[in-house]
C-alpha cells in the first residue's frame, strides 16, 4: 500500500508537470544526464525520447549518433526499428476483426489454420497473451544470418514443425513470437488483405501515422538509424531482420512522434473500442502461475510500485520501449540503436520516470523492514559469483551446484555480467514457498537499470533456488 507521504509526493509531481504542460528545467537536466550516462554505460550510439500527456508531446530530445561510421546525429524524427512493439498492432487488428464479427479470440487456431502446428490445442486468446505454449520459431543456430533472409509463412512454420508444446496452453506464460506470426496469417485469411496492407489501411491511417514503415523500407528512409550490438565485446553493425521473417511479430520502423500518435489513437477508441482496449491492458490469469503480467499485446506490470502498461521492442540492432504510467497519466517513449540485453530502451524509460517523480523513486529505493544482514551479504556474494560464471559455490546446495556445473553458470553469467557492478541491493521482503525461505531484492546498477533477484534458502541456510526478472 502507498504511504500518505508517498501519495502526496506523487500528486505534487504530477500536478507540477500538468500545470506547465512541459518538463521543468531541473527535470530536463536530470533526464539528459541520465540518458547520457545510460548511453555511455551500454555503449549505445544514439537515442530518441518523447514524453507525452493526453496525446501531446511535452518533451522530446535526441542524443548521440544514428550512424557511427558517418558521424550522423540522431534527430527527434529519426527512424528506428521498433521490434516487438509491432505486437500491439497485431493484437489490435485481431480485435478489430472480432468487433466486425469475423472471428472470435476464443476460437481454436484450427478454425482458421487447420494445418498449423498444435492448431487444435491453442486459442487465439492464448496466442495473443503468450500463454499458448507454442515453441519459439526464432530459436535455432545462426539466427541472425537466417532471419536476415526472406522467408515464407510455411518456412517459418517449418522451424517449429514436430516440436511439442512447451507447456499446457493457458497454464503458464512464456513470451512467444510464434503466436504473433500465426495471428498475422489469420489477419490475412480473414481480411483478404496482406498483413502490411491491413496495418496501413486499418491502423496507421486512422491513427494519422505518416512516418511508420517496415524493415524492408529502411534503405529508402532518410534519417534512418543504423542498428548496432556487441559481438565479442566489440560494438559493430547489426544485421536487419527481414520483413518477412519478423513480420507480424516485429517488422515496424517508426519515429517517437509517430508512435505517440498510435498510443493516443489506441487509448481513445479510434482503433478498437474502449472495452477492447481494456481487454488489451488487463493482465491475463494462468492456471498454474497466476497473473501473467501481460494482457493482449501489452505488458501490464509496475515500476516502483506504480502501474504501467506498454511494450518493449528488440531487434538485432535496436531496443525500444513504449510505456504508459496509469496513475501519472504520462507516456514515455525511448528508441535506441543498440540491440543488447539488458535493454537500453527500457533503462531510459525507467530513468526518465524516476527523474520526473524523484520522490517515488526515493521511496522505492528504501529497504523493507526485517532485513537480515547476513542473508543480504550471501545474496551479494552469490550474485557476484553468478556474474563471473563460478560453477561451484559454498553458498549453494549440492544440487544447485550440480546444475551450475552442467551449464547453468555459463548461461547466467551471460545474463548477468552485462549489467555491470551493482550499486545497491535493496531488500524487499521475505516469504515462504516450496519448503524454502525466500528473500527478495531489487538490485540497482545505475540510472534506470535494475533487476529483481531472489534467493531461496533451505533449512541449512544454503541457497537451493533463485529467481530473477
């Protein structure tokens, strides 16, 4: 629950922005400093940001370079690949077709694509919410090389042919690009239009979006950013995912200003009905994991205990974030031309939110009561070992050490090492589950960069399990 002082701080900050319809100079100074720090920490060449209220951009700024080799600067109207933010458009298209009485999201996939993998087992709603359990078509060796080449729908489906479901549909949540490729094909079958034409006619045009294209248009777009990513610890150009490979899961290219037009149209009934937008922005429930933290084409979660709805996007050379904070009624958009993980795009939107509402950020950084200093020290030590890829640790149980040695240590090092050195471990509470005593933390690394991390101790005080994300 939010404390009274916390609520007062939130109201003051919110009204301060609304009263001026702009960002105060001291806020802009903090934002600019934090964005520059994030770009430097992550070796990100450039970024473009926008902050909007009620569909109107109140602050936008560009940073760094859209092209490192030619030293060309990013501008606020620079084009970036927006990756999986495309999924908002696909989900909205499906709901439009349902509103027209042409399909129903609780129908089985087999109703429209009887020959698709697991067509009789999954529903459209489950594909929209990433609860279908469908295997991932982007998995596999040399994916950058493979996905840079054109592919037909049948070729994409061949990548998952014969593979079992990852879990029973509806029981769990796991991000699935496959489901959104299938949804794109359903849009074509039902509408008798290509997916690209449908998006242009029924989504972009009603939203007034004149600066949104696809990855196949990049060579012809003036002011198009070049995508980069780290490979062998060196920043280099990233390949571009083919329009037909990313397709309805992530092939759009846009500007921050054009994307805000989409946000305004989507939330205000010009794309789908208010009831359907509420459906998109309401988290689904799974049978085994409970709240999925995802609606239909939109993440539904919180930052600093403040609810937000939106989506991130990542391609080989870009990371982006498009987040709406419900209590504050503020939209924050960040595009970057760095495809690394952890994602600079989401770091920037988080940092901007903290800069706009510093009292909220300060409250969130406070430790919960009941912290055990010895356990926190153990959590810090374990995380440091995970970042280094240590396979055997005295802090872990024999069983968990076995998993580390079998390859888990290497995988987690790849996950955690890019975060860099933690600046703070914030204790967030204690709980009991699965015969373990769990201790929850938020690890902070710098502006906008944080990670939820928990350790589960057995009766002997050894770490028997961990969770993160």
